[in-house]
C-alpha cells in the first residue's frame, strides 16, 4: 500500500508543477498581456464615459436651474406679497375697529360726565336738606291727598336717583371693558405692523436674491447663454401652444371674419395692454455687454407695479399660468386669427375659458420672470406668427 501512496503523491506533485509552469508561461505570453492591457483601457474608457455623462447631466441641470431658480423666487415673492396684503387688510380692519372703539369711548365718557354732574347736583341738594329732607317734605303735607302726592313724587325722585346710580356704575363697567378692548386692539395692531415689517424684510431679501441671479445672467456670459437657451425652450413652448390652438381652430372650421381679412380695420387702433414706457422693441436686439443677438417676438413696457393689464381685443383665455423666464403669463385667443400674450404679471384676474372684453383688466403688472422691475412683456400673434405690436396698437398722443 505504501508504494501506491508514494506514487500517487508523486503524480499529484508533478501535475501541480506543470500547472505552475503553464501559468507562468501564460503571464509572459504577449497576446495575453495585450488582452489584459486592452481590458484595462476599456475599463478606463468606460469610467471616462460615465464621468462625462455625469458632467453633462450636471451642466443640463444647471442650465435648467437658472430660470427655475427665478421662478421659485417669484413664487416665494408672490406668496410673501399675498401674506403681506392679507396682514395689511387685517391691519386696516383692526384700525377701523379701533376707530369705532374710540368713538364708543367718547360717547361713554360724555354719558359718565353727564351722570356724574347729575349725581353731584343731587348730592348737594341732599346735603342742604339734611338727613331728614324726605321726612320734612312728607310732614309738610296739608292733608292725606297731599301726603300721597308728595310720597309718589319722592318715590319717583328716589327711583330716578337709583336708576342714575345704576346707569353710572354700568357705564363705568362698560368703560373698563371698552378700554380693555382698545388695549387688545392696539396690541393686535402692533403685532400686525410687526408682521408687515417682517414680510417687507422677507420680500426685500427675496428681491435681492433675484437681483443677484439676474445680475449674474446679465454679466456672466455662461449664465447668460444658459438663460437664453432655457428662455428659447419656453418660447418654443409658446409657439407649440399657439400652433396647437391654431390647428384646433381650423379643425373646428373657425375662420376669421370676412370683414377682418385683408383690410384689418383694427390695425393701429388696438387698446394698449398697460400704461407705461416702451423699453424693449420687436425684432433683432443686441445684448449691451455680450456680442450676441436675440430675436424679440414682442415689446416690453416699464410700468408702475400693480398697474392694470388690459385685453387689447375681445377674446377668451387660452392660457393662464407660470412659464419659465416669462413669470405669470396669460394668452388670449381672439377668434379672428389673432392671439395676444401678456407676461411678467404679479396677478392674473381671469382663468382659462373666461371671455374678456377689449380694455378689460385681466391682471396686474409685476416683476415675475426674467425681469428685475415692474414690466409687461406683450406679444401679438397672427396665427402662430409674431407681428410688431406697435404697428397694431393705437397711436399715443
């Protein structure tokens, strides 16, 4: 048995040695080395591709975040302004309440003063008559009938004095209660004023944040290019929406009125969308800092914040919502082949489907979207094609 075991062990050792020799030979084989090198190169290339994909995703996200950050700030600004307006309404209501309380206090003090004088006058009479003044009046009666009359008169006087004292005490209690109400109203007014101041600080802080974002877009080429690219996406969305509306109109066999086709009698006679100075014009515009051009599809008016936005023609609301870069936007379908767009609003007063008349207020101007001051961006479209609004709006005197 022992020789067999030895032989088996020798065979096993021989096989292991052969495997080691072959492994060593494989490691030094040029083909295997090349395969290993290519494998490592491929793995490195995959890592680089993944890194570039990640970087491209971050760049795209950063581009999208440029206008999204403005919209987020606008949303917070709007909520803060609404909260401030609500506080201001409460403050006004509390101020009116306080005025009513003060008027009530004046009347109460007059009543108290009158009753105090009456009580003082009666006390002087009672002092002069002495403790037995009532009895003296009764004893001075000539007969029983006179006694009854005197007794009834003195009872009436006594009741009047009793009622006067009760009314006086009631007025004092009411005065104290009204004074407490006034103190509480003043305390609430102070809290509302402090709340208003806090909201104003919050609004100013948000406006500063937005100003920094806008300044970065204005002065940094990369940020400006990102914003323009994203704005172009929003503009494309508007174009697509208007094309869709135009197609729906055609599918519904809605045609412009015959008297409008060709002559356009309302050209140069449309209502202005808002009061204000035109600060940006239709057409190709050059950036004041960068050597780049953008194609403006509308005009921009500088306005007083909260000014009325008015429909330039009768129509129905086709869109009323946020749009990146444009802020709060309303689009009107005028059912005569024309659409109008109003952007940067702080408030919209009509909803999708509502019918509006020419000159009707449909919102208020503001600074939402890619603007740092109260402005209105206005477009007029013939179908989906933009036209220069200044050729269609009434001439100003």
